[in-house]
């Protein structure tokens, strides 16, 4: 028989874990409190995803997406993709962003947020247009899912043809 392995956590470790979770909660509350004052509002779209982006000047580089940290909402490479327009223009720590994103899947939402951030930076700093345009951050991706046709299994997939 296989033995069950249990993890023993000491009281000291439990207290540090609780403190870390409290700090994370407090830091997220602090970041949402920083979103006040005037802002620049833009919209980014991709497939069925729509991102409403608000750029707040004088920030510390915080990006909140649907009341979550951007790194938590888009784990992995998603966070680095949405911050590309900021890296290209050199505004990584200049603004705070509050984003509401709806619809679509994670990939479409990532591209919608990236477009919204690029448009907001363009409104704030018109001199960054060349850098954003050269990297393709201002172009909306027009590709959409093709509709399903009657008699077919998907948009173009046909049933197998049988001679007899």
C-alpha cells in the first residue's frame, strides 16, 4: 500500500503565510485607491473582446484588470504582451491603468488590452506615434471567426464524400 505523505507546517510558517496574504490584500486595496483624478479613456477590441482602458497620470506603473492585478489576470506571457507599448515608448512606470475587459477568450482580451493601452499612450504623448505604429500596436486586428455554412460541419469542413 502507498503511504500518505502529509505536509507539516509549523506555527511560524503559518503566521508568515497569513502575513503574506494580508500584505497581498492590502497592496491590491492600495493600488485600487490610487485610481483617482483625471484620466484618459480609450477602447481596444479584438475578436469578441472589448477592453475599456483608463490611463491615470503620475502613477507607479500599476495595471488593474477587472479589479485584479494584471499579472494575476493574465498569468505567463500575457502580462509582458500587454506592457509592450509601454516598453517601446519608455512609459513603464509613468502611468496607472484601470481596465475593464469583457467578452472573448484570454488571447483576444490580451490583444484588446494591448490596443487600448497603446491608444491611451498615443493620446497622452503624440510624439510616440512613430514608435507605436512601427511596432504595429495601433492597428486593430480585423480577423474574425468565419460563420458556419448550412450543410457543412464548420465554416469550410465538409462531410466525407462517398461515391456509392
